[in-house]
């Protein structure tokens, strides 16, 4: 598409956005909606409409090359993302659930479930490409310098002539033995064939009959092959299987992709040219009009000093920097360049008029210092003399700061829950699908970490806990967040801290270094694997020596020091959250996402994706539906392990002659331990003891009691 097309798309998005703002900000205030279902329907409608606008604006921002337009477009894009996050927070408060189902709203808006997914802007990583490349180079240098070099072994002595002759003779005898064995095997095979022919009484075919037999077999093979191709074309025509021609990229698609990449290159060139023009214009403006502007502003400030002295009898205090300095005295001007100069002039005026030259007066404390004194103790910098590079290197060497795996959020494959609204209306809580989990990860983690403005203005979320059975992809999601936002990954898992920074002082130094580097090099993700160990109810005997509860007090304290503009997120993962103290765990983690085992639709998509990913070919001989049904009690990790064990290099070579079948995967899948229903029940019971779970359980009980009361009243009237 051309630039004109994206400009038109932007104008259409602006019109839709203006329409939405008119609905949300009417001339007369709207009445408060008391019905939860109607309120959620309204919020879900707004959420989906803003999501469509967000998708269009993200596409436009990715392809428009005009620098000034992109600046305005990014501002609008961040605002829409912030509104989407606000609506998400309102939907959680309305439904008292982290997962939402909007089937009826999608039907009303004539959208598909795929339109519900929030897009991840590409500029999150593109704008940090240079910084990410430099960081990867630094990591490689540090790790290369630390890895011990393997010393060369002792030189191998030269082989004597007799030993060399003996080695050659041995190799030759082995070669001749192999040839002799092959020759004898062929002789025995021919003798066995002749013996079977004599016993069956079959006559030996002549050359003409043998040729006719070969022709029959070959023609039958060709006929079957043609029939198979025609069947595949017919199935592709009716849409039952993908068209083989569509699998390869056509020339038009390739041209479109090349055009998009070319526009991104032009974006970089135009942006560099725009920034250079800004610098040159600013310098020229300062050179031409700077002296006159400075004198005019100095005259205004001088007049203000004199007027204040005439009214009060003494010169005023100069406005503090936190209040804006002299900027509060000007309108539509930028007087930062004259603040220091005017402070000096004010001091000279004080010395000349008030004759305060010989007096030793104490300077008044600034409002900023008084505020700090009233506000309590300020965070102490334990590493004032150390550079950021030295702290970064130490954390890398200690294994705290790690390189995240390159995993995108789209790699966490699955499908939508298509009956969520129907089940919830019937009083049955649906199981969250993989796409629901992806949606929450994008909203709570990726959008906030990717954009500084969204992080500052959107509802604050400092920590997220991913709780679910082992193998459901919790760690994979942590790496996906780092990949999509270009964030640093700090590993504060209890198992990773064993023997590192011992003692109370060492722990304080560790937390200070981690959060200091995380804030200075944001965005950052602080990961705590096996998060339940930090808040154990009772530490097992075999783990007491490792002291897994070291971070129990310091971790919540460090989170309180984070500001709304800090793009730092604490992400915990746990497969046994019920082993921890619920109150302490929920105090540290604001949002708790329960990740269940995948449903049938997600398992079906996962089997297809993993088999193709590891080189397998899905043929009619492989019943993927049967695999999805029989792997009901297994997680994505179990499925991935079974696929890797089956699709070895040798099996891939045999695939053309021996297609894959479901039994091969099920045989290895059965060796893994499934997710038992008792474990799922424990996770569900534990979640109902979390703050949001308690609120939802209370709301359900109140609704049930209300219905029962209405039923009794009706019976009484009858």
C-alpha cells in the first residue's frame, strides 16, 4: 500500500476516535448504570472499538514516513493504549475477574475473536534496536572474558613407519571384509529367492514378461499419484486443506513486504534529517534572536524585583526549580537559560540595597528539602562511587542479570474460548483459553513496559504473578515480555540466589543494585521463579539451608520505592502457590493470573504448530484431532517434549516413506506425569482465597441469595 493509503487510514481512525470521545464525554452527564451486565456490555463495546482504532493507528505509525506526522501519531497512539488499559481495569472491577468473554459484543460489532486481541506496537523494539544491539555486545564481551579458555593438550607424537603400515593394513582388511559380506548377502538373497520360486512352482519370467510386469506397476503408481493430486486440489478448492500454491509467497506479497521494509528505512533517514534540521534551526534562532530575548527577560525579572521591594520592603526569594524557576513569571517563554544569571543579579541587588554584605545570614532551606524532611527517610544510595557499567557487569557475573530468550508472544500458541459468554450466563465459570492469557500479558506487562507515556498515565501495576501447573508456559511468557519490549531480565529466584550475597548487608546490597540498574536501564523485568518459596508457610527440611525466604521483607519494600514513571515490573511464576502464605504473597503481587491447562482448541493448534516447527509434515495419516482429545490432561510443555523426542533427525529422513501417526506421539506422551484433577482443584481453591477471588465469591453468593429471596417472595404472594 502507498503512503496515501495509510494517511487515509489515519483520518478514518481520527473520525472513529472523535465519535467515541463524543459518546464518552457528552454534553450532559450520563446516569450511573447499576446493572453489572449492561455496564460490562458497554465497557466491552468501548474496549473493542478502541482496540480496532489502536490496530489501525499502530499500522499507520509503522508505515508513515513523515517525521512530524509520526510524532503526533505516536502521541495519539499512546493515548489510545492508555484508554484501553483504563477500560481493562474497569472491566476487572465490574466482573471481578481477570478474564473476560465478549462473544455477544463481537457479534453485535460484526467482528471475529481475532479482532479482540490487543496489537503490540512494533516501535517498542524498533526504537531500542541500537541500545539492544549494544547491550548484547556488552553481554557477549563479559561472558567471553569470564569463560575459561581450554588449554591446548599435549602435542601428539609422530607415528612410526611400522605403526602407519599396520594402521593402513587394518583399514584395508576392514574394507575388504565389508565388500565380501555385502557380496555374500546378495548371493544368499538370490538363492533364497530361487528356492521360494521352486517351492511355489512359479515359472521363471522371460525379459518381455518382466518388462510388462514393471510397466503395470509403474502405471498404477502414476495413476494413484495423479488421483492423490486431484484429491488434494479438490480439498484445497473447497477450503478443507490449505492450497499448496498459497504456502509459497507470491510476487505481489513479496513486493508488499519489500515496500514496507523500504518505508521503514525511509523513516530512519527522514527522522535523522528532521532532528538535524531542528538543531540547526534552534542554533540559528539563538544566534539571531537570543541576545534580544535574554535582555528583555532580564528586564522583566529586574522590574519584578524592584516592584516586590517597593511593596514589601525587601527583595523576594527566587522561585525554586521544582516550581519552575523564573518560568512562572513568563507566558509562552522558556527562560531556563537566564535563571542562574538572574539569581546572581538578585544577590548583587541585595548586597547593594539592603547592605547585607557583612552579615552572616543562614540560607533558608528550600521547599524541596523541607518536603523531603517531612516526607520521611529518603532511599540511601549504597553505591554512590560505582558506575553503571560496573554494577551491570557484577550482576551479569553473578548470574542475576541474564540474556532473555528470543520468544515472541505469538509463539505462545492457542485458540479463543468461543462459548465463554454462554457459559458465564448459565452460571458456569469457563476455563480461560491461551488467547485470554496472552491478552492479559499484553495489557498488564508489554504495553506498560513498552511505552514510557503509557506507563506513567495508565493504572499502575508494579507486579504480576503467573500461577498454574508445571509446563503451562509461565517462564515462556516472561521471556516473551522481555523480547517484545526489549527489557532487561533480572533473575531473583530463590534457587538462583543460593550462596550469593550472604548476610543481611549482602541482601540489602543485592536489592539496591538490582533495582538501581533496573530503573537506570528501563524497561526491566525482575523475575522470581518458584515465587511461593519466598513466602513459604513452612520451609521444608531439605530447603532450610538454602534460605528461600530471604526476600520476604526486602522485596515488598523495594516495590514501594518504584514510581509510576518507572518501567520496572516484578513477575513471579509459581506452580504451587498454595504452599505460600496467601496474605503475604498477594501483598507482594498486585495482579494474579491463574493459568490452567490448555483446552481442546488450544491443544489442537499447539500440536499443529509444534509439529511444523520441528520439521514434521501433517498428512491425513496423522489425526491431530485424536492427539488433542487424548492429551487432555497434559500441558504445552508435555506436548513440546513429546514432539521433540519423536521428530529426531533420523525420523525426519523417514517421513516421506513413513508418514507420522498419532501413536508415535501418544506413546511418549504417556510416559509424562499428567496434570491431575486434585492439583487443579487445589489451585482453584487457592485462587478463591486471593483478594479478587474473595470479592467474586462474595458477589456470587449475594446474587444467589438475592435470587432465592425473590423466589420466596413470589411463593408467599401465591
